């Protein structure tokens, strides 16, 4: 497996709408393996392919506790079947918005269908942190970041900080 580099905002590649996967083949499985290594190394609890520069509808999630056995979920071409009216607020972070956090309100339950690692259709229901994480990843497939769900003021503050970090690291590379 290969660790991939994660694109950080602001970057136009994060705003692209990802394309459906036509066939779950060895190339897609290799991508998912590499994404898994990248996510665990970060560490993070979810990752969308677009974050590593591949605009395909591929998501991995593992909200298990650290130290627990790895239980990754592979979601290919995920589609939402149901979201609850009941919502909850959780603090979100994103590997593409390093060290930035904000409260985001989302449905507490989500049902979805998807293709699994072997290309077999599956359905699942998630709630709580898993549901939050899945919805955060599905947003990535539409080019949406968690900061798009918060006030313009808070979003502006976070993006300004990230632009400053990008300027400083570009200067350090020179
Ligand atoms: O690692 C991550 N943590 C997280 C915490 C709360 C809600 C969503 C997430 S997903 C994030 C990894 C990431 O950026 N996935 O796209
Ligand atoms: Ni993210």
C-alpha cells in the first residue's frame, strides 16, 4: 500500500463533483487500499477519493476507537435513501482543513446504498458519529466542505488561516 498526499483547502480540486465508478476493479481496490493507509496514517476517521486527487465516488470510513481492531467501511457510488428529520450537532474536522474545527448540524440517522469493496450492492443505516462522518464524506463527492455548512464569518476566518499557512509553507519551500 502507498500513502497518498492529501489536498488541503483552498484548492479548486476539492470543489469538483466526483464521477461514479463504472466498475469495481483491481484499480479501484488499489485506490481504496492506498486511501486506507493514508487515512490511518493521518489519522482520520474518513476519506473521500477526491481528497487524494481522484474525483471518483469512492469513500472509506472507520470510526472505531484507536487501538481497536480496524473495521473499515468501503462505500462506492453511495446514495442516500433516507435521512431523519431529527438532527444533532457535532464538532467536525477535515483532513483537507488541517487543525480547523466547527460545529455542524446534520440528520442523526442516514440510510444509504452503495457498492462494497468487491462491487456487491449493500444497504446500511448509520447514526451518531458514523452518520455524521458518512454525510461529511458524501459532501466531498459533491465538492462540499464542512465549512460550507457554517456561517460566512466563521468560514472566512478558517479559510484566511489556511491561506496564511499555505503562503508560509510555500515561502519555506523556496
Ligand atoms: O478525521 C475526520 N474526522 C471527522 C470528525 C468529525 C466529523 C467528520 C470527520 S471526517 C475527518 C476526515 C476527513 O476529512 N474526511 O473527509
Ligand atoms: Ni473531510
